[in-house]
């Protein structure tokens, strides 16, 4: 059964048993613990369709999509579109749901060749969105680059399958981003679990192939951090997070905001040719930097009032 839903060919028509909407498969986008996500289209509009074998797991994700379509006025993750069952040619019934298709670039690909300041700007956006999610009583859980796209210079979440209510055990995780794997805490769903994952995403920008824990996970991680070609201020922030200094996204965002306020400035004086080559990137950075500064301003306002 699992093999059948992971090998849907381009052109396959998925017809809903109950709502009778028809979606035409274009290509696979990725797979997870309980299903496969495909790019599809309906009436010329592209969507992301997830089909699986466990209806209860998929319904949990549907409920999350509906709940997080807007959290405190902020859109988190793709919008929910449809949910139904599909009766395959084999007469086996598979549950599926349809969501907004976010056309973006994988985070790691987006950061290739960009200045190190981008690492902090992306982390700032993640922390800002996580703050809203945590305030709503949930943690993302399986936060990783595979679940992040950059669209219009903004980080977008594309999979809410690991979202877990605060206080419960994390239901889905990937070892590289899991603090328990590195010996830096439990797998209990709390804000600091997501904060650790943010630091691993920052580290992954300079170690795109990731790395193993080896015999001493903590030592391995600390050695990699020391060797990482990242600004020292970023390294200290990450180390502080691992040592439990930050208990909320707001606290870590405030600390990162202070770093960014110093780093995201007009480029230093350099040659005319270098200025011309960097102009477009700095223009884009200033746009994202503006978002970061706004986030920092909001966090400062909340801190003092």
C-alpha cells in the first residue's frame, strides 16, 4: 500500500470520494513519516497534495493546518484547501489532503554564496514565527531545513506534521536537529526544543552535509561550532542556547536582534567594482533586515512593557 502512494505517476488523477474534486499529479515534492507530498493542479492552479495510509495522522495535520492558518494574525505554514479520500485503481482507499503550494527555494540552496549576515536574518524570521506558535501552546517539533522554503525573501514552513502541544513528548524529530540526540536536553515539547533546532539550522548553513554525533555527541557538536566559519557573536548565541540561557523565542530573538543591529548596516567602504557586485545582495538584505529590525523592535517593546 505504501509503495502505491509513493509511486504516483505524472498525470494521475486523484478524485475525491466525497467532495468529488479532481487533482492531477505533476511530480513528487517529498515524503514524510505518514505520507507523500505531490505537486498537483486543479483548474490550472497548483497545489501541494499529501496522500498516505494513516487517516488519523493525516487528520491531525489537517487540524493543525486549519488552526495555524492564522495565529494571532500571523499566517504560519501553508493554507488548508481540501481533505478527502481517494479510491485507487486497486480499490484501496487512501486519505489525502490538499494545501497551498508555496513556490520557493530550499533554505540551504538559497543561502549558497550569500553573506554570513543572512544566517542571522533567517534565524530572526524563524524565531519571530516560533514566538507566535509557542504563544499558541505548540512547538514545531521537527524543525529542519527540509521543512523550510524561502519565498520572496521570507522563510516559509511547509510541513506541520511534527507540531506538538507544549508538555507532550515530541512525536516526530530528525536526529541532527534533536537536542536529545546531542545530549542537550529531553524530547519534551517546550519552546527551548525548537530554539535548539534553530541553532542547528544556523550551523547547517556551513555544514550542508551535516555530521554524525560520534562517540561523544557534546564534544563533537562543540568542536564543530568552534571550527565553523561563522561570526563569533553567532557562535556565542548558539552556545548560550545549548547551555539553557534562553527559555523562549522572545528571549533569543532579543539577543539576536542586538547582534543584527550591529551587523546589518551599510557595507564598509570598498572598491567601486565590489560595491557594484554586492549592490543587489545588500538591497535584498536591507529588505529582510528591515523585517528583522521590526521583529527586534517588537521584542524590545514586549520586554520593557
